[in-house]
C-alpha cells in the first residue's frame, strides 16, 4: 500500500459560494487530532487560494470559503493563525498529495469543513469520501439556499435562532443550534460542549452526521463558544 500521506488536496477551483479560487485539503492521516472536543477525526480545510487565512479574513476575502457565517472577517472561533495558516503554507509549498483516493477515508471519522463551509466545493467531491468513512460531521450556513439542498445528505444546518431551526426542519434539514435557552422537545445539549464537560467527543457522539439525517431525530444545541470575540458576536446574534 502507498505511504500514508501527510495530507490530500481534495479539490481546487472556483468557490460555489462566490466564484473566487479556493482549495480543499484533508489532513490527519499520519497523526490524528488531539482536539478534546472533536476527538480523532480526519480534518478538512477549505481555504482561499490567494492569501493565508489570517490575511484573507482581514481583507474580507474569507466569504469565498465561509459564505453567510456571521463570524466572517476574522471573527471565527477557529484560530486561523494555527492549523488553517499551517495547512495553507504546506499546500503552497506543494506538501500535500493530489492522489485523493477514497481508500484513505475508509473506516475513518471525518470532519467535513473543520474550517470553511463545505458547500463552497462541489457535493460530488464529498460523496465518495463520505461513503468510505465510518462517520462524518459537518455544518453549513448555506442551508436556506435551495441550490445547496443536496448537502442535506452530508451536513447539519448551522442556525442561531429557534425561528431558523424551525425553518431548517421544514426544509428537510437537521440543525445545530447556538442558544442560551434550555433544550426544547426534540433537542439535546451537545455532549462535546463546555456545558456538558466534554463527556463525549464529536467522533464518539456522531449525532451531527448528515448521512443519518432525519428531521424526526433530536438536534443538538450549544451555548455561544470559542474565543471571547466569537462568543460576543454569537451572543449578540442570538439575542436579536
């Protein structure tokens, strides 16, 4: 069998969100993540090709990969100066293989969009990877645009109000809701959250697997989280 890659270039092309040049990369094949929330997942990064993620965010070019997320423009809870910048630099040096064979995803737990919205790249890129993987979790802010409806098979709708959560259900999506409210019928607290003391990792829980999508299943909720700036933005958003 071929040597285990450091990372794989999944796709390069024009963003399906706004047409700007982007790249999608998978990492974690040699050394799995030690992130206490997500657990040992293969991570995927959707990055603008033109600039390091920190610089793209400062210049407002992150909409190519983040779309309608309220944390665009450098407000993301993901620390762009760490993994995203590192992945971008390695890609720029040609450090990742373009042999994107689904065999590398067989039996793994996959994070679709560790940074960036997975709807920015064609759904056909994700399909064979999801079929090979044991489980996959992912989220999109593009759920309310009909042209992205096919992503229901992979992703959860990322929402910030009960009104949007109800709309997502009506449109056939399960959702992941940021809220300070107590769980309502059909909801449960994310077991990987701070408020649940990280009793399960995302890999162990698996509730955010779009392939298991069924609007009759309970949906996870979580309090505003991330760095202090992201928490302030999300708190303000859910209070509006």
